[in-house]
């Protein structure tokens, strides 16, 4: 009887909230749910390559214990018995954290990251860890240790990065919900490209303890956001509420105006513009307060993001990449191009070269601190009672290697293509990505909703409205 119910509800399409409720009502067992997700992973991973390491046996044992405890009336947590996945960068006790580097293979961790501990405390069951580029240092997911992750909608296309494995896993329905991190669009690129919900937290809202590599620089720290990748906005809100150090306060959406960013100098696909216009009309005709006051600081965001990411010339990342040795990214890049035999992927070596070339001077770093302080004050006022809807990227998922070329070109084409994602990072703002349609090839297109820190609840409420009106997540077969 229980298995018939599992088949009927279509568990692969169900979100974490629904699965948790079904388990606690004893309509399904945690074991049967876990088995379904494991089967899905085994079916799809050989083609898509989203999984770096599994803990299937341990997950099944935990699911069995959850069922036994439930029978005894011992239920604990909003994610009780719910199977989830983790981006490879988060420490999970008994599992490797490698950053995709061959040199770190076999480095098993002896404790959970802070965010992992919080999710486990709510009853979540971790199925495995998902792929990233090396050291999470690229917006496409490929590395020398685990290989390339493909977009499940079209394996010739990128899944994005750096949370590309997580985005692909959720798109396939291979887990109920997952967790990613974002210092340069690393949740939002994969959410947009794979058609899933993604939430980047604002500056200082979620602990990065147990995330590798740990971000030391204060300007880079404020750009980092950790958050859920999910099948629904309500899942994103639930998981964020669990991992955030400061819980979101309730907000009345009627107190907010919405700026739908439709006029832009940056290149953007016609399908994306059409969807933004449709969203604008829907909100306008549903009595939302629409405003058109120009968005400040967009053009500055991409350059500041790049300078902050290059603030030490990439030296801290270079040391990790070459295991504290005097490795040279120029040599590694040339070796990879000629012999394919470098210890690190060309995406990482080229990014390190770029960071060394664009390292800001001491004088410029002082200017950046001043610009950030001034910009924060401007946005504190601008975003008071206002939410902004903007694109994530100028197209849906392109072919493998395209995003890397657009963002890491020495011609600085990132100034055209990065402002939308860099905005929330540079200014340390929360951002929710919601799928709203597709391009002419059937590839997902999403938008992002941005607000100020403290207004996460309003962001989620607007996201829920857009999700309902435009369809939101759709699992790929």
C-alpha cells in the first residue's frame, strides 16, 4: 500500500516540505523515499556526472532509524527523514572534501560544516556530495579529479558553476533539496541554467565554517552567500531559516514596491526580455506597486567584483591549488593546453592568471573600501521598501566552455556579462532565483529577486507569487 502511494504522488517531483509531511504522516517510509532517490542517482549520474561521492549505505541506515524512531513517536526536525545533497565544498563527517583537486583526494573530514550540522539536527539525511569546479573558482563545473558536469536538459551545454553538480541533481529530481554557495553567481548560474530555485544569502547571514576553501578576506567574505537549491520557493525559505544565523522576520509584501529591470545597456536575449516584460505586466495587473527609479551601481558592480576577487592576485588560492608549493599557473595552463597533463584544470590556472594580472594596487584597495561603504549607504536607502527583479545571465545555458570564455577573457567581456550576478555579491545582498520560462531551444530561463538584508521574507513571498504564475521548477527526465 505504501509503495503505491509513493508511485502515485510522484516523489521525484515532490519538494522537501511535501516529502517531510508524508513521512511524518506515515504515508511513506523514509527508507522507501531514500531508495527512490538513490535509484534516480544511479540512473542519471553516468550521463550527467553530478555526484562526486555517495553515502548510500549510511543514508539507508539513517532512514531505517528514522522510521523506527517515528514508530516510537520520536520525531525531530522540519526535514525529518528527507534525503538531501551537499555541494562538495561543505565538510561532511566521513566524506572527502577535495575542492576537485587531485592533490586533496582522500582527505576525509572528521566533522560536519556548521550548515551541515544544522540540517542534520532537523532530521535531514545526506545522500552524497555534488560536483564543483576546482576550488569553486569558475562559473562552469569541471575539474581534474571528478570531470565535467553536464546540463541534464542538454548534455552539450554547461550546468553552470560553481554549484553545477547541485543544480543538475535538483533538476533531475535526484534529491529533495540541496545546498550551494555563491561568491560570483555560483548558486544563481546553475539555478538559471538548470531550471531550479536557488537562494544566495546576504553578507554574514550564514556561517562558512567547514566550507572549503574558507574565505579569509573581509571584502570577499561579504560577497559570499550560502543557501539552498530547491524545487520550490517554500523549500528555499525553509532551508534558509534553518541555516541562517539570523532568522528572517515576517514582512508584508504590500509594503514593498517592485522594480522590474527591463531597460538595460547589457546584452540580453530576446526571450529573456520578453519574459521580463510579461512579469512586469502580470505584477502591474495584479495591483503590485511598480516603480521605475533607475537601479544604482549596476555598472560599477562587475568591475568591483573582479577587483575584489583579485585582491591578493590570487595568491591564497594559488597556494591551495599547488598544495603550498611554488606552482606557476602560467606553466600549468600551457602544460594543460599542450599535453593535458597539468595537475590543475585550465579553468583554474587561467583564473589565477587573471587574478594576478588584475590585482588592484594598495591605493586602489583603499578606494574600493570607500566605494563599498558609499555604495552600501546608497543601497540601504534605495532598497528600503523595494524589491528588484533582474536577469541572471544574458542567455539560457550555452555550450560547454562559453561562460568561461565570456567571464575570463582578457578583453574584460565580463563587464558586459557579469553585472546581473555580480550585483548581489558586490553589495552583499540576498538574491532568489526562480525559473520563469524557457528559450526557443527549451532551455530554462530564470530571473532573480534582490532586496536588502532583513527583507528575505518579502523576497520569498514575491518569489512564491512568480513561481505560481510562471510555473517554477519542472523536473527534467
